[in-house]
C-alpha cells in the first residue's frame, strides 16, 4: 500500500495525537479544548492562516501551494465525541465520565492533521487547501453552521472531500458511491389527545393509549404500502409515553421516532402522509392527533465526477481492487451533506479491519488507518491541483 513515506515517518506522532484526543472527548459545539489542540498543532506545522470560531467552535486553516495560482480545495474532519460511557480499559481511555470518541472523530481529526503537516512541509500543489475541522456532527449540525458562517464563500472553496472510518470494512479498503450515500434523518413527535376515564369504565372515556397503538401500526403502512418499494423509507417509532398509574386511562399519549429517506420526494410524501394517517385514526375514535415533524440532516449526495476522482485517488493509495464504488446506500446520516449541497465533492468510507462498531462503548479507532487516510487527503490535493 503506497502510503506517502514522509507520513509513514511521523506515524508515531499521529498515534500520540489521536490517543490524546481520545482521552479528552468533548461534545457538540463544546469542543473548545479540542479546537485549541488542533490550532496548536497547525501552528507547530508552520501554518499561519488559521481562523477559529467558524460555526461557533470550528477551525479553518489555509495552506498556500507553491505551484502557482489555482482554486481552493476543502478537506473536512469532525471533532466531536458522543455521550457514551467507555468500557474498555485502554491506556488512553476517556478521562471524562459519560463521554467518549465512539465514532472515530478523533481519528478523522488526526488524519487531517497528518495531511496538514505534510502539505505545509511540501506545498507541492497549486492554489490553496482549506483544512476544515468541524464541531457538532453528532446531531448538532456543525457542518451547516460553518456553511452559514460563509466558509465556502470566504475561502472560495471549489470542491470538498471527507472521510469516515468503517470498522467493519477490510483494512485500508475504500467504500463509496455516486449519488445518495447516506440518508436524510428526521425526527417526529405525535401528541394524541383523548378523554381520561377510570380503567374499569373505558366506555366513559376516549382511550389515547389505544389510539396511539393504532397510529403506530398505521404509520408502518407508509413504508410498506405507500412508498415505491424500489425507494427507501425507514420509519421507526422509538418512544411511546402515556399515563402515570395502572387504573386510569390517560387523557394524552405521545409517540416519537425517526424517519430516514434517500429521496427528497419520498421525504416530503412521508411527512404529509404521517399527518393524514395519525389525524384520521385519532378522529375515527373520537380523539385528535397532532404531528410535529422536524427535518434533520439532508441526504448525503456524492457528486458523480468528484466521486470518480476520489475513488481513483483511493485506488492510487490502496490498489484498485480495494475500492468499492457501488456500495449500498446507508440509512445513517451525516452532516457533511450540507457541505456537499454547497459545493461538489465526495465522501468516502475507509475500512478499519474489524472491532466494535460505531457508537459502541467498546469502539476504538484503528491507529493504523491514520497514514492511509492522511495519504489520501494529500493525494486528493496534489492530484486535483498539481503544481504548474
């Protein structure tokens, strides 16, 4: 595997960075110490054009190439951890109770720092590279916040690329596809109102619990019978809350959950159909239902030409036989989607060779991936914007 020799030379440094970040996790936008660590490293590499506080706590650093004028290419890594208690007794185990890097963002940040060090040393490219260190990927929409701060326009970013580790994938192999790669992720709450009564005299009330149960069943018909079976829709009810005692039928009940789709038309149809199903079922039994629907991250859509390019670079790093460009779309979500809405680019998964899955309390990023990902980041820049 042709990892860049210079990056291989400082692999041990990258391990140290990653394990430090793993031991000091921060959540959401509250990544001030992580961002400060990133800035300190960037400065130590000789990078001087650094902006902090982008998208509240994000960092953008710019490296000027020595190969002549040209566009700016964006490379992105996320910095935040998860509210999960780590259970493995690692030497660099999380020092913060209830928080851990269970999704590998410590590794993503490390890979981009490794690329930053090499690019700052060599500058063997034209134009500029913008290194994007993002907060709040895990549900906070930090990617959107950075875009709303005008990052793409301010730095004239012309295309953007990112990596996510894939612990279940073959080590050093790459997985992607053009078009929809990851789903839109929305949330909903449904409040059902009936009429309370003694449980021994149900005829005197309107049973909000039974209405809620029928709504739960009815909603499953949307994906099963209303959506084209060749298109994807996952509607999961994850909470039902009602009542406070065993012998009273409560006035109200509440359902909540998530909807995942890969197509904007399916997404909009599902929103409308959910209200129809819930309201009509409730009305049929004398009650009411109100659906509150919140759109979350949009579909992560890879641009075809940039995906082909990114895959070719991955083949140069890992070998053509280790690049899968037709991976099935995933119903998880990713807020890199906001950046891909603003600029053409591609998102890639890098295989970690096994171990616990993402968001698992035993997960740990495989440090052997860091030189592979850093080499890919570098080659993306040097290939897209060669020195003239």
